[in-house]
């Protein structure tokens, strides 16, 4: 190792020999930064660059792989052509960029530019603060937003877009499915090619349709993006529900309404009832007018007041709700930034007599309210005398008993129960016996009734 040795001044690595290849370089004056590999630079204090053509310029940063740059303090870039320029950021994969502080970009061609954002997948962008974009070509460019799937955009603060080419542009909105748009604040669009049309709190599902007003629910049922339409809707403005079909199918068999009993006591199902004023009582053989039969399984039930006290809203003289304009103040965050603008809503007028603190019990759960079938096939109690294809009316206990006219008996279902067809009593609603008899005579003359059939129907009519 002396002057004439192999490593001396005249040796291979001496001043006159070739320059030695240094694979690992460290700089004690720069926080012991380390650069290793080929064409790497560790210029940040205590930084580490390794691989090929990598740069670690941020303090305590780390760049590895090929063509990566970790320029943010405490950042980490790995893979190929990735950049972690935000403090505490992390970029990995292929051509990804994490330039928001605390951000994370991974996959291929992703960008996480929002503070604490996360972009993953292929060509996704998370530019909003604390946003998340994943999948392919998705964009989460609003604060706290989330876009996932393919070609989706979450541009409203706190919004969520998922599926295929959906857009959630309203504040705290949600779009899912395919080509849906939730453009109203707090709105939800799902299905295919549906939109909330800028209405807040609107919810639409189905395909090829648009919401019509705020705070409401819609089922889209169009056929193409041009031939749009709705199949059903519930509107908050009037509390009404609509369906486009010609038939509403239910499991029940009769049309009924809720009536209050005159003595506040319950009337069990299967009894004939009549009216006294606006309240009901058991019908007897002496009652000329029969309102209906207390029903267990109505297909349509009116006057149920199932959801609210019937007097919750102020009504006009015809029972219609009265509405007024209400200003909804703008909502702001803790820094004074406007989240949602001031809105003008049409709302029903609340009855000052309504106490929201008082627990409401629906009529169906109160003994004094009874479901009365007014028309249709209804089960009724009987005294054992009713015959199929015969007729019945109430006895003195409100139970069916056989008669020559009245309500048609369709079927015996139990020992003391029959199924009857209950229909309005036309005799009591203005169609007199003379008119009915004239119709029978015409039918007989036209040959539709035999002499025997005519006499039988005439006798039934005269006895009714």
C-alpha cells in the first residue's frame, strides 16, 4: 500500500489511473443523504434516491425505481415516472402524481392533487381535499368526494359517483348505475340514464327519466334517452302518489274506509255495520241502510291516517292542504364558506294544534277505528243458514242470515263464515223499483229472459 504499491499514486486507482465507479454516494453534510444506482440525486436533507434517474429533493424523501421524483418533504415516489411533490405524499406505479399534501397516487396515469386525496386505478384524478378516485378515468374534484367505477365524476362536495359514466354534482349527492346524474343537493340518481334535474333531496330510479320536483321520489320508465318518462312518482308538494299503469294490483279483495265507532268500542271483523251520523255501529235486521262489512283484508283502505294525525296540516273548506312559501337559509361551513345556497320552498302550513312531541297512534292500532269494506268480495259471519248462490242480510246481531234478496252469497268458507259480494244498495241510492221493473220487461221482450226467469227477478225486486 506504499507509493509504489497497487493502490498507490501510480497504481490503477491512483491519480494517473482511470476514475473509479462509485455506486453509492452519501453526503454527511446533507443529513447523510444517500444516492445509489444510476444517475440518481438525493439533494434533500436525509433523503434517499435509488434506482435509475431518480430524484429525492424533499427533506427525508425517498425516490426509487426509474424516473421518479420525491420533491415533497417526507414524500415517497416509486415505480416508473412517478412524482410525489406534496409533503408526506406517496406516488407509486406508472406515471402517477401525488402533488397534494398527504396524498396517495397509485396505478397508472393517476393524479392525487387534493390535500389528503387518493387516486388509484387507471387515469383517475382526485383533486378535491380528502377525495378518492378509483377505477378507470374517474374524477373526484370536489372536497370529500368519491368517484369509482368507469368514467364517473363526483363534482359536488361530499358526493359519491359510482358505476359507469355517472355524475354526482350536487352537495352530498349520490349517482350510481349508468349515465345517471345526481345534480341536486342531497339527491340520488340510480339505474340507467336518470337525472334528478337539479332538484334537492330528489330520488330517481329506473331508466330514461327525470325528477320533477324536490324532496320527492320517482321511478323512471322511458324507452330511450329521447323518449323519456316516468312510471310512478310520489310528490312532496301535495303528498300524492301516481302510477302510470292501468291496474293497481293488491292481495286484498274489497275497497274499504276507516270509520269510528259510535261508542268508541271495537267492532270485530266480519260484521254488517250501518251509520249513525258519521260513526258506525252493528247493523240489525231493522236497518234499511247497510254501510258495509268490517273487513280484515281490504285491497284499498281510505281514511287510514297511517302516517300522521289527520289534523297535522291546515286545510281549506274542501279538505285540501294549504301551502305557503318558506325560505331555507343558506348553509355555511365553520369558515363561513357557503355549502348550499338559500332556497325558497313550497311547504304545507302546519296546524298550530298539532303537537309534534305527542306520540301518534295510527287508526289501525286504535280500537275505536274499524276498516269497513264498502264494495267487493268480503268474508262475513253467518248463522249457518246462508246458501251458495242465495242472498243474505244482517240479523239483529250484525251476522248474515239467509234472505230472498240482499247480498249474494258466493261461497261457504267455514261453519259460520261465508264469502259475499257486497255492492251498493241501488234501491237506497235513487234507482227505484219501477225503473228496475221496466228494465226487466225490456229484457223479457228482447228474449234475454224466460218467463220463469222474469218472474223470479220480479219477485226479488218486489221483496227488496
